[in-house]
C-alpha cells in the first residue's frame, strides 16, 4: 500500500506528545521494513527528519525519503487506492476522490495498527494467487514502469465457503490492510451470484476502512485465462473444438460469455434449463436450436452436452503454476477486466525495498 504523509503533519511543531512520537516511530519502522511505500511532500519529510524527539534511525528513515523524493513523487498517480496519514481525532475512514479510493488514517491511530505487516490478500482458494499474480505482473509490465515498483503481500486461504468468516475476522481485528477477492460463480451475466461472494458481501463492513472486498463478476478464475493461451497450450481435438465454440460467442454478439462458461463441468441442456434464463442466454450465444432432452435425461444427469468440460485441465494448471506469461489483448472485455484486477491488486500490495536499519 502507498502511505502518504499529509502536509498538515508538518504543523505539529516541536512539542509532540508521547503518543504522536510513538506513531511517527511506527511510520519510520514501516519505511525501514519496506512493507509499504511511504511518501510525502519534501517539506513534510524534511520536517520529520529534523525532529530531535525521534530516534536516530527514525530521523534517518525520513531523511532517506526526502533524498529520494523525486523518485517516489509520481507513485500516487499510478495507484487506484492509497492511504494517507492525517491529523485527526477520528478513526480510519474511506472515501472516493475522482477515480481513486483513499484510506484516511489519523496519525494518533497509527500506534494501534500493525502497518509493519504486509497487506493480506484473502482468496477463496490459496492457489487462486497464481493467476492473480500473473495478472499483476502483466499490469506492471503494460501499465506501469517495470522494475520501479516492488510488491509485498501475504496470501490467505479463505477455504471456499468459509471465506466470509476469514474476512469477517480480519475486519474485526481491523489493524492492517486486507483485500478479499471473490468471483461470482455465475454461469451467465444475469445469473444469481454463488454463496461465497454473497456471504462476503453480507459480512463486509464498509466502515472498516483498512479492508475491502474485490467483488469480481465472472464464473471462476479459469475464465481469466485468455482463449488464445488455451488454444496454444492444449492441442487435443476436443480442446480445439471447445475453443472454437467459445470463440464463436464474439461473432454472435456475446463477448462476455467467455467469462461465464463452466470450464470444469461444461454445460448440458438440462443443467442450463434449471437456471432461470440460463438456457435462453447460452442458446443465443452458441447459436443452438431449441433442443429438448430424451426421456432418459434428468436435470441432474443430462447427457445432452452443449459445451463439454475442458479436457486438459492439468496442462492449464501446470502453466498457471509456472506463472506462464499471458496476454489478454485478444479481447477488449478481458483486457479491461485484467486492468481493473491488476490495478487493485498492485495498489493494495505495492511496497518499497527494505531499508538498512
């Protein structure tokens, strides 16, 4: 997280309370640890470096930031979320300024936080981190300056249906930055969201400013893999046929369908007809006739496949676990989604390099 020191801090003067001194020492410790990026106007940083009430290492940390002011001055323009430390007697609050989310933290409150720890990112499943890391690397390469920004975060296993409980506990602690990432499990755009994302939304307390729910609208993480990548890495006839089917949704005017097809289970006529609107949507997207099932089919055991499950899941998983480079530019919709996800993840996890003690 980028933590910006507000200009009003330089108005503190020289007679600081022990609580304020402790908070400033904590901020300096974050600078030395590099778990987040600390910035501020050069006048504020020079003021902090001059305070005799601070320890030598704290003053040195602020002096180092002042000396590197030009290097870090532009970072605020690169992130979609940042924190600011202000003079206030309140608790942390979140607000929207233009296109940027801002977390305002009173300086006196800093001592109650654990800002030396990196941002926690809660995933439904811990292995989701691989695909989101691929997207974050792409975002830095394509949208920012490669090598200029470091990232530091701790991935947390939500445990599928327990993700809401893990996130609720993080919000209860409310002492460090935390981002919870969920997908919707929807099988078409107007479908009802699955229980995991719905339960996280239900427990999410928007007044807990240090945490946020990245509520993403696609079926599952595999839907984030570009179709061209699947076609290149999976060459079986069945894989190629499925890829061509999915590619056809663009020509039919349903480009968003790629985000909702069931990669793991595929679709059957009976299964889609159980969903309110599911059959109508996918019949139009795939250009299917109005099919009916034989008497041997049941909704739970329908053999009338309209889209098969992806057959080479292990090959795709192996590539993801190797952080294989992917490019979403084949699809404007996917590129935009990658940019939104990458911007959020990089902003919440941006960090500096550790400083010598």
